[in-house]
C-alpha cells in the first residue's frame, strides 16, 4: 500500500462522514466499491476508529434515536442496523435500553389516531390497511393487534 492511495482513501472516507455517521461495515463497503484493496480499507478504518470518527455503538444509538423519533418500530430498526453491519450484541443491548413496549403502543395509538377517517367509515379494509402500514413501520404484531383492540376496530 502506498501513501498516496491511503491518503486518497482517507480523504474519501472523511468526505463521506461529513454527510452522516457510518458504521464500520458501511465505510469498508464504500471503499471496496471505490476500488480500494482490503488492506487499504482496513488501514483507513483503523485510523478512523482511533480518532473516534467511526464507532458502531454510538452510531447505532444515534440511529435508533432518529428512527424512533420518526415513528419506526423495533423490527425495522433491528433489520436496518443488521444490514449496516452492527454487531447483534450491540443491537440487542441498545434496543432493550431504548425501546419500551408501552411507549411503542402509545406511538401506534398516535399513528392510528392521525390516520382515523372522518365519520364512521371504519371497516375491515381500513383495519387491514392500517395493519400493513404499521407492520411496514416495523411495529410488533402483538402491539398492533392490542392497539386495534383498544380502539375496538378488529373483529
């Protein structure tokens, strides 16, 4: 590995990190897509970790906070973090800390209240559409059904 290649790869990673935080896997995949060899990618990643620019635990914590704020559920957040290469232990620890089923249930109720049709036009088709919507948001099936029972919408 020559110094010029290393500096160019480092410069690309620093520019990438200006947009948003990245996981270690995302940075490695980025460098591979740009045509850098594995040893260059590992050296740049090591340096970025030493400076604290890449830290999977902090990345996952911030990611969960942001996704939670935008109304996404546990299942979707877990899947996205796995796709970004965050270790399962880190994901499990942070999800158990940051997600609460009662809080999720309240968020589901809020989403349902916002999507409630005007008048008494609630039918099974509407219920099925809300179930699909909430599942795509990543909420757990049992919480969705519980919220729908509370609203007395499911039959």
